[in-house]
C-alpha cells in the first residue's frame, strides 16, 4: 500500500476502554495497515534527527523558538533559522499537516510521539503547520502533542513550531493545498511565503486520482478501495456498531469482497484535499452520500473509551466517545499487493 503508514497502534480496546485481545477485533491494532515503522525509527545527527520512516529531518529541539508565537511569526522564525544556517542547513520549513502528523504515535500520549523518541523540550500543546484551513483561511492547521488531535486555530493565536527539512523518501503525499493566505485570511502570492501551498512537498497525486464503478472507488494514490456510497449504515452508530457493520458486510460479500475493514485514522485522513471543505475532498471525487463524521478503527490512547474520527467537512482529526451513536461508517479495503 502506498503513502499510508502504520499508526503505531498495537493494542485493542473495547467500548469501555478495557484492553482486549486483538485477534478477531477488526481494530487498527489487529490489522496494522500501512508502511511498518523501521526498527530504528530515529537517528540523532547532532542538532538534527532523521526519521527513517519518512526520510524527513527534524530539529532535535522540539521547542526551538522557546515560546509560543503566531503563525506568521513562526514562518518568520524559520527564515531566521535558514539565515543562520541552523544545524548546518538553510532549507528549514514549517511542516505541512501530513508531515507533522507523521511523527504521531497512536499508542502513546503526553507526548503522542513514538516511545524512546530522541527529541528534547517537547511541549504538550499545539504546534503549527504550514497548511491553511480551507474552511477558514485566517486559520491554520495545528497538532496537539498531548494526544495527537489535529484541528485549526486562528493564525493570530500563539502556538509552538517544529522545523523540518528534506524531501523525504516518497511515503508522504502532498496535502492538496494550492493557495496562500495571510493572517487575516486574505489570499496572497505564494512565492516566498514558506507556506504549504508554495512548497507542496510530498508525492504528487496521480491524475485522475479516483477510478469509480457502481459500488467501488479505487484511490490510485494509495491503492485503497472505498465503498462509493460513503454511509454503510444510513444513520449514525456507536463504535461497536460500526465494527459490527463491517463484519456483516464481509459475511454478505458486499460488492463481491469479504475483506472490508473500518479504516484507521491515517487511511481516512489520506482522502483529505486541503484546497476544499464541506467536504474536504478533491472537487471531482465520485463518492455519494457523504456525511460529516466517520469512525476509524483507531482507539484514542489518551482515553481508550474514545476512538479517532475524521470530520470530513473540515478535514480535522478528532475523537468520539465509543458508546455514543454519533458517527458514520465508510468501509475500505485494499488492492492486492504485487
């Protein structure tokens, strides 16, 4: 599978948050879909840490600015790091939302980073990305290091920043961002802005991205196959009901296949196009009956009676209380490997 990496979740939890055996659970911790993490995930190279999963290099100091700053101030401080050649490099940037999410472990909390990570001065708060929020361009996406939530905040608010550099190894795809905005949400020319839409780091999307038939949609970027009708239950359900729906689809051989699963949070997030909102999908997507919130198979390790959810109108990654009948089900499966 391309451009999807494992979430790091290796345990499974029931509706009450109690740990259960993963075998037969149909949860993220059982399937562990995506590129496995290398045995040595991080390598310290002086003031820089190389992530061997993505090939990106991060400052070892996760609070290099020393105090929270506005979004524009974060971009300006990146320019100063480049001017001064921090760590021997002059091509630092503010990470886009996929780059920052790639550091997260969904089997960790406080911080939500892989166990035994080598980073220093990690702050349990919000970290800016270079990606503006299409739904509110005066806001930018940020990630909370306490538990890995990703939402958007006003660019005039104060958060930390964590510089990254390098082109990576092709695992991460571009976010889709194509326009640049200032702190007021006014569109500005991209050159020299340091924003996601200017740099567009990551693997480019194939054209066309989606191939559809009556019941299925194949995403040529990831090789994931999604149900074209993005609402398997036609109503909101609890997390247990979502997992049971997948079992029933497999028992009935929906669309001629019996290997459907509830997607993990990285699979769901891979659909997001940061150019758009309501829904946050490519404009030419072929999906039908789209809803606002979708359950993932990934438990929130911060509170294990909650599970991760994609808020599709916004493109946000948040959580939902497992017992509540509050979100929808979007089945996924994978193309056979080579």
